[in-house]
């Protein structure tokens, strides 16, 4: 079993050099989502939630590196794979009943919506940043839907 410090170091190394849509280090989002976790398992899954999707590492690589199965199950659910719509991806997380994955996805959505609001506030909807503005707006709409969908599911439990 890896410690939170080791998991954090693994995430930092895996995301080294990556940037988000507006040029910030991608690791900042990953660290924010991990820090939002309420349990150690949620924190570990939060730190690793984008590793399989956005780096060459696989679930098997993480397993070989000693990441516990509960975290791997959550990370696997949190990995949005090609060919699966965003709606189906979110619904699969909810349908799994995996509370670690559900909580981390909510944290991911919360942080992404904060970042989107900030980005939309500094970008112009016209001129050279119009395309980026529109792309971020569409992502924010999609993430807002997902957050509402997960919240409604949790209220029904």
C-alpha cells in the first residue's frame, strides 16, 4: 500500500510538463481534487484520477506500483475512455455505487467548474480567445449537468 505522499509524487511525476487549456500546470487541478477528498482513499483516488486518462500509465502500472485495489477501482471508473459519451461515463460512475469514485468525481466537477468560471471571467468571448471561450463554456455546461445528475442520485439514496 502506497502512502499519500508516494501517491502524490507519482501523480506529480506522471503529469510533469502537462498544461491545462489556458496554460496552467495540469498538476494543480489534480492536487486540488486530491486535497478535497474526505478520506485517505478519496485523496489517493483524487490525486490519481487523471493519470490513466491523461498519461501513458495504466491501471496495471498502478497496481504493480502498489496502489491498493479500492483506489484502482475508483480510478478505473474515473477514466473517461474513447468511444464512450460523457453522459454514459458519468452514469456509469453513479451506477457503480462506488462511493470513492462518486465523491472524487464530484470534487473533480466542483474544481473544474471553478476553473471554468475563472477562465470565462478572464477570456473574451470575441477576438482571438473566442474559440477557447466557447470550448470552456461548453465544458462548463457539461460539467454542470454531471454535478446535478450526481447530486440528484445522492439525494435519492
